[in-house]
């Protein structure tokens, strides 16, 4: 696949990533604990009925200069135990408001660097959840790992704790690129890590995560990294576009001094990876994910049942309303979003006093729920059937469209540029259009206003 340069110039603009709708910049400050608990209680009658849990571990041994996550230095470990205890308290407080008949379908540990702390703490948190809820058969229990801090003992302990999906943050195999960005190389050969994770548990899933658009990267160098990844044959592979947001993450200014690749070079990196992975038999899905044909996400994309939350793509089987725990964690419930404080000390103190550390959030109106569903379908399944969506909301296609206030001029542009194909009842995103899926989604967002210092660029 090739992308005409005029499309790149036209659509490389700041747009939301639409991991939620409304986007997080619409959350209001001063959201109260009472408001948050009301949303939690309402979620018992909401859909999906299953429970997905996200646990944020903010600690890192070193802060990578490109990092856009809410992370902090682990220091001398003085905050780890108080933080884990605060997480347990938060889980207990929220669990008291949830229907005990609902089942957990997914647990995801993100960060920060979850494997920066002792694996015993991670196991304790899983046990704490399992003591309060039942689980579906074969739930997904996932963890994001920095391979610089993995050894055989730690890997075996993760498996014993119940983890069955592992995302290894490689970013780039070239140490000359990652070293200056304060990122260490894997402590073990990645092939050995994968072998140990699957030994005795062949069904365990392994993801390899990469970032393109970093200083020093070229289309040729990134292609070599992807070729190495293909040789390892992970179940899933992600190529994240580096999100440059120095107005939020001041340390990213270091990358500007080092020199960032142009938008044209970034697109060449993306296309090099895209073409290599397709040739190797991987199925592209969504913005940036690739899966092997046997993967359940591949089946979901064929059936147009793919779903997405802040943690990434998932199937309807593992989809749940997301209850998020830890600093900056965002719960994604049917009727709204709840975000915790970003301050570690404030979070620990609040839970120590028996209160939730809610800081921001928003209520999702009936109209916004319709818009959210349409945007989710476009972002995940690259398809909209107005009649199907209207039936889901017990209305007519005409009423559904009027509720959304579609940007018809933008859609005509997308069609003229070969990004979508539309009929009276359907909109389908083309292969080329999938590279500009965020732009297409924005045309269904009546509140979207382009702003330089709110969103990362689409390329």
C-alpha cells in the first residue's frame, strides 16, 4: 500500500484518539466521590454486564523520555507497599457497590512499569479481586512489561499468579536508538522470554509493542525492527505512533532537541511495518494492531464484533465496563467516566481515610451514548450500518443521524479521497482510510474542535 503525499498533508492534523467518548479533555474537575459511586451503582444495570478491571502501577525504575503515561520514579520503593494497600482498599470500596453476580472477564495491569514492583504484590491484587468476584471461564489477565526487568524467576512467578497475556514493551530493537531515550534493552533474548512464557502454557498470549516516530528512527531502521519481530512470531503486535504532547509531558521536550522525524518519514515507517506484517500473514485491525489469523481478535474483526477501551482492543467475550484503580486510572462505565487523582500522595492519603480519590469525570448523556457507539464501530470495525445501529437504540436511521449531526462535507471529502465508501445505509472505511481512522471518527463528533495543544497529530 502507498499513500499519496497530498492525503498526508491534508489529514495530518491534531485529532482525538477516541479511546473514550467524550474524550478525556472533556472531563470536569471537582467530580465528587458521591457522583462516582452513583455511576458505579448505575453500572449494575448497564451494558456490558461483565466487569473489566484496570490496575495502574505508576512506578518506573527510569522514566523514558518519550513516555506519555502517568508514571513516577520508584525511588527506594518507599511508596510501593502503601500504594498496594491503597489499591486493595479502593477495590474493596468499589466492590461493595457492585452486584456480586457479575463476573470479571478481564484484568489488565498497566503503568508505568507493572513489573517494576515485586511480583508478590501483583499476585496479592489478583487474589484480592478473586475473593470478591467470580470470573468467566478463561478470563484474560494481562500485564504490560518492560523486558529490561524480566528474568526466568519473575516470568515463572507471573504465570503462577495467573497472568495469561503479556505485552512486552520493546519499542525498537536498536539500542543506539533506545539508549539515548533512557530506555534499556531487554535483559534476556526476547525469543527466550516468549519461550518461557509459553512453556507449559501454550495458550498464553504474547504481544510485542513498538513505537515509530522517535529520534534516530528511519523507515529502513524501523523495517529492520519489524523484521526481527516477525521472526519471533508474537501472537499480537502493535506499532504505536509516538504521541508528542510536551505541553502535558515536559520531558518530551528532550526529543525536540534530539530531532523528531517528519510526518512523511513517520508515514513511511508505518507503511513499511504495515506491508511487512501483512506479507507475513498478520491481520491488521484498528489503528495500529496486528494479529495472527488464529487469534480471537481476528475472528472478532471478521464478525465485526471488535471492541475497544483505554487498554486496547478486545472481543465481546472479554468486554466489560471498566473499573479502574490507582492514580490517574479512568473507569469507563455505561453512564459516565470517573478519573482518580494523578498525585500519588493524595491518592494514598484518600484511601487511607476510607474515601475514593476521585478528581475528574463526566456523565454521558443519551445523545453522547449514541455518538460513542457510532465512533466505536468506526474505530473498531471500520463500518457503520445505520439500520443496525438504529435498531440497537430503538429508533430510526433518520433520527439516529440527526442526533449525531454528521459532518456531511467532511464525509464527501473522505469519499472523494478514497477513504470511505458509502451508501444510503452503510459507511465502510477503505484500506487507505484505515490510516486516517481518527479523522473519519472526528466527523461524527459534533463537539470536535481542532486544537494544537489538546490532541496529538493523526500521523
